[in-house]
């Protein structure tokens, strides 16, 4: 595994990395689909659509039933209803992954600076982080609408590095999908991935990363160990 002895800060993804949010997506999406008189989708199908922002999510959800022209015709209504339903239940059905709090606590205690960078819109992100007790750990949070481009574009990660005033090589990205890894690679950041997330339904072993870690607590232990060697 790559050496991380020079790491000073971390960029951490949200959906599929810190929180299992697929149940929230499923409830909001299926309430929207019911209004369109469409059958509900199961959680596994929905997780394959997660990771590239709300616009892509709703486009893929509609494409499950409609041809392209019908997707475009229904998109605005579907997006508005999805956002309405998601805000109403945001965080009610999602759960923290194991050792997330322990990992973030150890990282902060050890002096690492933290930011959360997600493709989830900020209107969803900030309330969710606060509701789950995560907001306190992060100096800054960037969502999918914070910049003109979102992951896998490197822009959100390069902006996070700029915020920290650190070289990308000193900022470790943590995620669960190829989007996170591609953004990190393009930004010049090292990247580790967790094995339990979504990754569009593909095996985490297919992601080009610097290693697979079981949890955020394992990340913290790894960094502290390497720093003290």
C-alpha cells in the first residue's frame, strides 16, 4: 500500500462512505414514482443509480420505464417531487456505517483536517450531516451544487485542497466509488476506498485506488501508524 506519512488532511465522501443512505433514496424515489403511477424500485436497483448527483439519479430512475423523450418530458416534475419527498424524510431511514464516528474522532484527535465532499445537493447534505452527528468533524462541506462541476470531475477536490492551502499529495481522499477515485486521481490526491458502498453496482476491486480499507477507523489507524514510524 502507498505511504501516507505526509498526509495532513482528508476529503471524505458521504453516500456509501459514511452513511448508508440508499433507504432514504428508495423512500423518496418511490413516493415520486407513485405520483407518476410507476411501480416501486427495489433498493439494490436504486443503489446502482447513486453517485453522480440528483440529476443523473432521476434521469436513470425515469429511464427504467420511459424512453428518452418521455424522460425529458417528465423530468422537471419528477425532480421537484423527489426533492420534496427527500427533504421530508432526509436521514430518517439512513444509517451510519460501522466505525465512522470512531474514525472521524481519531482523525480529529490526531490533528488531521477534514472536509466532506459529496455529489449530494447542499440542501440535503448539511441537514443530514447535522442529524447524524457528523457536521462537527468537518471544517468545510462541499455538495454537488457547490461548484459548476461535480465528481468525477476533480474541481471539488482541487477546491478542497485550495481551502486547506495544501498540495494535493498531502490530502487523502476517501470514497466508495469510481467517481471518487477518478476525481482524486485527476486532482493529484491519493485515494482509498471502502468495500461496503455503492460504486454503481460494480465490484470495489475494479476501482483504481491506492488501497481498500475496511472502515474510517482503519484509515485513522493507518495514518497514525505511518506518521509515527
